[in-house]
């Protein structure tokens, strides 16, 4: 979901998580860049798009329709 607007870490590796957190703490430029990318990424999502996608999925299942 976050695409290139996030730093990814192995959730089972606390050293990897710590490394990513330290990178964010040490680099204001990285934080600024990720925030900028995040603000762009968020434009891809909305409740209307989610509702439309869900409705289209429900309709594609043909639930309750005679075959």
C-alpha cells in the first residue's frame, strides 16, 4: 500500500526494524522525502474508490442471481 513512501523492514527481525528507525531519525531529508511521497500516495485512495471496488466485487460473485 505504501509503495515507495515507506521504509520496509522484516517484522520478525528487531535489528532490521531498529535499523530503519535509526535511518529515519538520522536523516531529515529521508523523512521529508517519505512524507512528500506519502502525500502523493494517499491521493490513490478514497472511501468512494473502496466502496466502488467492493460493490464491483460483490456484483461479480453473482450472489443471489439465478444462473
